[in-house]
C-alpha cells in the first residue's frame, strides 16, 4: 500500500508584541497630559502632587517596571499602575531644568509652550 504524501502544514506565525515600544508610544501621549495636569494646580497643591508622584514611582519600582511592562507579568492592574507611576514620575521630573530623558525622548516642561490666555 502506497502512502500518500502529506500536504505541508501552513505555518502561522504568532505576532510578537513589543510591549516596550507600545509603552514608549503611550508615554509620549500620557506624560504631556500629566504635565498639563500639574501646570493647572495652585502652587501648594503642585508641590504636594509633584512629591506624591515622585514617591509613588519609587514603590516597588524595580520589580514592577522590569517585569510588568516588558513581559506583561503580574496581577491584573499591575501594568496600568506601573505605567501610570512611570508617566507621572516623568511628568514630575520634566519640571527639573533640562527635563528628563527616557528612551529616545526627552520630557521637559516648557513654560513657553503654554497657550496664551484666550487661545
């Protein structure tokens, strides 16, 4: 009895997800929004919020940022918390003279970029 040759099985490649590239693109949107949020605060509230965002970014940062964002590990909600903590920290640090570099971008809060009254 002759064997029939098997037809080659089509191979479907699973698309790879570059979580860091996606996070970087999302940060380009989120950080300016958080900068605008900080700018809209009165001085005392700005200081408290700024310090809170810096403090928030240090909580379990090494494990969260190194495992959750690139690999998608962790419990539900960990990635969102890590992303927002990072975005807030970058926004807060953007007010330091010279801003803060992250990846291929530099986040810097420029007072000259604010819209003029009535625009």
